[in-house]
């Protein structure tokens, strides 16, 4: 069984999305659920949108649709996650929308480096939180 975890950066991003007025991003949790539940670790690892390949893990930027706002994968959400090759564990790192009031085109190199350092530190400190669908 695959264990899903989240880092603090992801939890803050998700919380910010869910606080936007009129529920603009209210569908983000269901889109994450749809993207992962029922998938095998091989399917999760083989995503074509690989950002970084490490010896023991893969960092992926997953394009997700936004069904609530009728947006395709190209205009929906981006979810950055870390999937380990040797163990069945996925760490959600960041989620952001391509459209709307909190839109972000992409993570800067600096943000990506900070995010990787944070995930590494939280993994070492064993402070990741299980993500419950």
C-alpha cells in the first residue's frame, strides 16, 4: 500500500487555495484524489513530466485538470511530488493553479531549491504528515 505524505510547504499552499473566496479552488483536493487513488507505484513513477531524477527518487510536476472551473490539464493545477523508487511512498511538495487569483506560471529555480531543501530537512526530522484522501 502506497503511503502518501505532505511537507509543510504543500500544506500551506493547499490551505491558501482552499481559503480563496467563492471556492474558486475548492476542487483541488478531489483532483489530487482522482490523480492518485487506485494507481500503482509504477504508474506514479512513470509520469512524463519529470522535473528531477535522483538516485532513489523522482520529482514530478503533474498537470491536473480543474473540473470545477472547467479547465483542462494545461490550465488547471500543478502538483509537485517526490516518489521514491525503492519504497512505496509519495511526498506532496507543492500545489498551485495556472489560472485565477493565486495563479503561478512556474516555480523559480530558487523556490525549487528551497522546496527540495525543506523536504530533505523534514524527512530527516521525520516531520512529514500523512496525507489522507
